[in-house]
């Protein structure tokens, strides 16, 4: 990000990945440590020079686009692990906590921009700046924290890519097994078959060439939602046929799945950084609260009625439960698989942006294109191999939510608020410290319990599959 504060607007906002193209996302933070108390207060909003700033309504739409995707289709499976009543309460509480941690991140980012005299900062830059301008003993850790968060985001999106491959493979298996039952190809094979198409589309390096794919995907996902809701609201069973509160042993799966579906921690700062009036992002009727109220409501509706309709038979994505004897239902599954295929390359942009910075440091430009093609092919191959090894969609989503989104979405904002407020006051009775310790504990519980239950479930499904295959042979 240049010192002049100039930023380029992203080509589109159809996924969290394309947001990294704006200058506010890139980790080029350079902060002076001089004392600013005697100088006039720096207003970062006055120094944001945006060629095409977003309106308040546009920012709400961007945030909704980022948060409403494949995650909402996993909510019925989450409710299966919590029950109808437990799911509603849990979704509301998780939504409140996720909204609060996002609020904390944005508020601290705006505050530390004043101290660092930067018009805007990305997630990683904010975390690094908090340490660099925090307690004296922690200041040397600023650059390390910035890099840690940067690469954690990259790893997060790599894990999301694995989820996408499993989703595509599972969707095609559901459809083709019905029309070609004589083949009965395993989901691992379908995951492997995605390799070549994904490698080809991931060779696109400029986001502007992905805009048509995103536009098509947006239309498709609206159709998928409409068809899915039609089937969910048709012939709904009685509430008495479903559990109101599920066994506590499955609550970790619920929590980690909801966190995976709801967390948009990587997108909020790019959206706020591109607003024409950033002061309207926070507040009671601000962009964040408005968007999250809609998100929480839709997640609750999808989760409740999806589980009510399909019960314990609900799958990792509710689209996989659409009737097999219906051409519309089968077509919707394939449609969603295509949406995820187009979305894959957008999410792929995040880890490649991090790797690209390494490549730019190379003095030699020899074999530049060959190296690019090789790295992109290697990453795609890696995600496909991992997906093929663990093709249980529900468990993969839960594991990703537990490991990555609980860490970045809950743990990290709580820690940086403690660090930022340590020398600036932790509130009456240290309520800021106590509140964040509770959030940290929740994130750690989600991390370990969600990971453990997910891994056990993934290993158990592999053993079951081996047993079935041996029985058939």
C-alpha cells in the first residue's frame, strides 16, 4: 500500500478471495514508532483516496455476497448435531459472538490506523500494528504476527479449497450414481476427476477475467437457493419427529460447522476500506449489524427447516438431499457443483497472492511463467489429493471450521483487543479482559473438541467404506 493511500478497487466482490486484489489487503505495512501524541490527530478516513467507493447499500450487498455461499447449505447438517431448539439458540449465540469479534477487529483497525498514520489496513496489517504499537515487550513481535496472520489466511483458504473439491465430487456422485448405477464410482474418483478442470481454470491470473464466471455463479446460486427452499418447505414433517436438543457429544460439530458457515473475517476490512463513508460500517444500524442480522436469520431458517425436512438423513450440503428421481433436483445438484467450481478459482487467489509476493522477491525472472504454472498445478493437486483422502463433506467442513475459522475469527480478534487495550485501559472491573478470555476459551474448545470429533468421524467413515468395499468384493 503506497504512502499516498491510493487504492485500487477490486474487480468484483463475489468471494472473499477477490477482495485481496485491493491494496488494503496486501501485507506491506511499514510503521513508524515515533510518538504522535503532540501532533494533530490523524483521520484515516480523510486520506482514503478511492476511485470507485462503495455506498452503504453496496457495502451491505458485498458483505452478504461474502457470507452467503456454500456455508448456508451446510446449516441443516449443523442443526442435526444440535437439535431444532439447540440449533436456533446456538446459531443466534454464534452469530452474536462472530458479529462482535468482527466489530472488535474493525474498531481496532480504525483506531490503529490513527496511531500508524495509515488510511486503511488489512487483517494481517492490523494485527501486526497492534503489537507494534502495544506493550513495549510485545512490539518486536509486530512483523512476525503480521506474517503469521497473513499465512494463516492463506492456509484457511487452502482448506476451503479442499472442501470445495469434496463438494464437487459428492454432487457429481449423487447424480451419476442414479443415472449410471452399474458403474458405482467412489467419491474419491470423482474428486480426482476434478483435477484437470481445476488446474485449467486456476491458470487464469487476472481477476477481471473471472468476472463473467462470478456473474454466472451468482445467478446459479440464486436458482439453487430457490429450488432448495421449495423442496425444504414441501411436505414438512412434524416437529415431534425431530430432536429438540441433540446429544452433547455432537455439539462440537455444530459449533465448528456454524463458525465455518458464518465467519467472514477475511472480508470485512476490505469492504470497510472501500466505503465512501466508513463511519457507517459500525453502529446499531450500520453495515455490519444489518448484514449479520440477515445472515443469522437466513442461516437459522435454512438450518431449522432443512433438518426438520430431512432429519438425521441430512447431508453435508442440503442440496445432496434433493430427490434423485426429480430432474430439477438432480439438475440443482450439478448447478451447485458448477457454482463451487467457478468459486474455487476465486478462493484460490488468496494463497496465490501470498506466494506471489515471494516470487516477486526473486532477482531472476527466468522461467517465471513455468514456475507460476507449476505452483498453481501443485496447489490444486494437493487440495484434490487431500479431498480424495477424506471425502466426508460434513466432517471436512467441521474440521476446517474448528481449526481455521475458530482461530482467525474468534481467537485472534480477542487477543489483539487485549493487546491493544492493555496500556489503554481494560474497562471497569477489567470487563474487556474477562470478555475476551471467555471468547478465547470458547475458540479453544471449538478448536480441540471440533477437531477431535471431526477427525474421529473422518477416520470412522473411511473404515466403514473399506468394510463395505471388502464386503462387495
